[in-house]
C-alpha cells in the first residue's frame, strides 16, 4: 500500500465513530479467520490414475531436431 493510500485510510478511520470501527474490526477478524481456516483444510489425494498404464512415445529418448545443433 502506498504512503498516500495508507495516510488516506488512516484519515478516514479517524473520522469514524466507535460503532463503525467495531464493525470494521469484526469484519477484519471474520476475513482473517476465513483465510486461516482455508489454509487448515488438508489436501486429499486420490489413489490411482495409472490403472490403465501410461503411454511413452517410441522416440522418447531421441533428441528433438531443434536441439540437435546443441548436442
């Protein structure tokens, strides 16, 4: 955040009353709790995916034409 934006934000906060500041504080707490809860959800992996095997091209080990001049 730039200094100008930060100063403007602080000036606007100084003009608010206690009820408005309390609402802002509660909203910020709620948003931060959502952010931390989102990080805590574990990533679940699914097993499988290679049941049918995989395909490897017959020329997999060959150097591509565009790289042969560097070899």
